[in-house]
């Protein structure tokens, strides 16, 4: 573990769908970041690279929320 950055409150993030935690940004190398759950490595984390909060949000969307979103379009 190299370090963590907390995500500013101004950025909308969904809570972890497994445990409800607010995600954090972890630095995996000097250039790669992942957005991940602070509680467990087995919960969803994004691919190393750019900070991808959107990807986190998509993967932590519960099924009923996804249905609501798809109905809008
Ligand atoms: Zn979690």
C-alpha cells in the first residue's frame, strides 16, 4: 500500500455495494490510481490508471437503480 487520497465531498460517489463504505483513491504506482473500497480488497476496485469515479459508480450501482436509469432513456 503506497497511500490513499480521500475523494472530495464535491465529487459524487456511490457507496460500496457490499459494505456501504465511501470509496477512496489508492495510488498503486507512481502513475496509476485505483478507486476502491477502504475495507476490503475483494470489493470492487477500478482498473489501475486514471482516477475513474464513473467506473466505480457504474459497478456499485444496485440493480434497481440501474433499472431506473435505463428507463430514463
Ligand atoms: Zn466495501
